[in-house]
C-alpha cells in the first residue's frame, strides 16, 4: 500500500539452480519421499500478485528448484488484484491472493497455502494499548482526529490507508465495518514495507498490515506495537490456535487445473515439505 505511486512492482526472475553435485538420483529420491513427481520437468511458471505472499512464494520456488532444476520461475509482486487480473488475462499461471475470494470470483480455482492475520499497529512509544472496533472505524473515517480522544497523547493521528487491491484491505474493511469510500487516509501505501516506513517517519501513525509482517518487525527490534483484538494479542501463535479473529487465507489461484511444472509446484506448495518455509515467514500452514 503505497503513497501516490500506486504500487511498486518488483520483478524477480528466478533462474535455474546450478551446480547440484548430488545428481539426479538424489533429487528423484527426495521427490519420491515427498510424494512429488520424480520425472524431470522443464519450462517457466509465472506467478504474480500479493506483496504479502511474494517473499514466501519466492523461497518456495528456490526449494522446488532443488528437486526440479529444469523449471524456471518469474515472480512479480503488485497486490492481490493484480494476481487475479494477470491470471484472467493469461499473463500468469498463478495469482497470489491474500484475501478471501468473493462470490463474483468463482471463475478462479483456489489453492489455499497458509493463513495470515491482519494487525493494527502503532508506534511502540504510543501509550494507547487497545482500540475497539468502533474507535478504529472512527479513526479511519476521520471522526476521531487526535490520540487523546482514545486515551493517548495530544497529537494528531496520521492514518495510513491502502488500495482496495491490497489483500489486507478487504479483510480490514469487512472486520471494522467500513466502506472504502469512507476511509480518509493521510498516507496511501500498498506495500507492507511502505506502511511501516510511514510509521518510522511519524510516531503518531496508525496502520493495518499482515500480522506476520508486523510480528517479524517487532521481533527484529523495530518500534512497532500491534494492538490486541478483542483482548487477544496479535501473534502467530494465537492465529494458529484460532483465537485471533482477524485472519485471512493466503491462496494461489489458477484459471483451471494446473498441469506440468505448474501442477508439480502446487503439489510441492501443499505438501509437508513446504511447511518449514511457511513457518519461516511466520504464517500458519493450511491443514484443513
């Protein structure tokens, strides 16, 4: 979610892994052990969409290439809306979508990979420790303008908003009963990194983002404080246990049943082999 430059597209061309001295037999045994195809595949798989999912999916492609070095990947971030649009137009094999598909989006075939939550975050030095749903809605619609109105210091609230194409926006608006047209942001930032950059520049900022991203930044020592929801802390442990309510699926969507390298990749993504990668990015593996 970005300032006026709507969304920064980061194109990552992931090329063939080289120098695998272990040889084909070892790769084939690994693939068999994981329940994946051990036949040699080649071709390019194109993936685009959610900025939240992009780092995790990039890591998965690198792990997959250890099993199938003949498969190349093209990965482009740009928001869930971009992923859906690219798949519809045939520009991508998979769209990364970090929200629930709507009833109007039934033409896409979803493969849920993991779960993430949405966190409301403020600066670590902000004395506000919690906000009600109503207070969040009033802040984002500019009916509450100063932190002192919700128990904080006397300072104007800087609201970070996001494009409707961002996966977190749909869940945020639904959870807090706000219409997109009612949001009055001071800053627009589509990418998670840009939202937290706004917070670092202004300690009176409020933002919403991926729970995993907010937690990673807090654990890394950044001045980020995620507020609890309904008394439950915004942590991946609470998300995994089903206690934290503001949650969303992380999904790869296609136009139809994938085949060839695309099918092999989705088989890997939804296998136990991918769980360490999912957990490395602080998301919750999808086990339903």
